[in-house]
C-alpha cells in the first residue's frame, strides 16, 4: 500500500465515521462558518475550562475533505490547552502551503495532497478557521 493510498483511507475513514460529530449540550464557545465557494457549512462547539479544551463537537455538511478535516481536528485538540489547539490550527494551515510542521499533525497529515488544489484548501481549513475564531472570542 502506498502512502497516498493510506492517506486516502484515512480521509475516507474520517468522512464515513466522523469523530465528535455532535452538538455539545453546554458549549462555552460556538462558531458557525460557511465556505461560500462550495457551500460547506460547519458549526464548532467547544467546552473550554481552565484554558483546556475539555470537549469538542462539530455539525454541518460539506465535502469529504471539510468533514474529514473537522473530524481529525476535533480528535487532535481534545484535552489540549487552548494555546496548543491554536498552534495546531496555525501549523496545519501553514503545512497546506508547503511549510513543514514543527509539531505532529497526526491524521491531519493525510490532507497534505489538498495543497495541490487551492480551491480545496478552503475546505480543509474550514474547521481550523472556526477554531481560531472561537478561541479568539472573549
């Protein structure tokens, strides 16, 4: 199995069996974003306590890239500090523009091929943009 095949499998797995795809009952932060280019919609709920992301969920609809990316992101940030979560989002976005990441991106690395399709980068970063917006709210 090639690395590309493994990446495709990872994306399809997260799209078909998304992790944390649910609304939180008592989120401390909620952000909804729309990608007007393709119509992807995402709502990200966070429960932040003492500077830690203690729970996260997302709902919405869109292409396999945006939904898989949201699933991967929610898995990666749960239990992390808000600073670590923001850093991950920023490193991932830079990674898609060809900048090597100094942190382990985990399953998010499966999305590296998206960088070849600029219109799809917006799909892959929708959840990350929602995270940045949510964590910048007071």
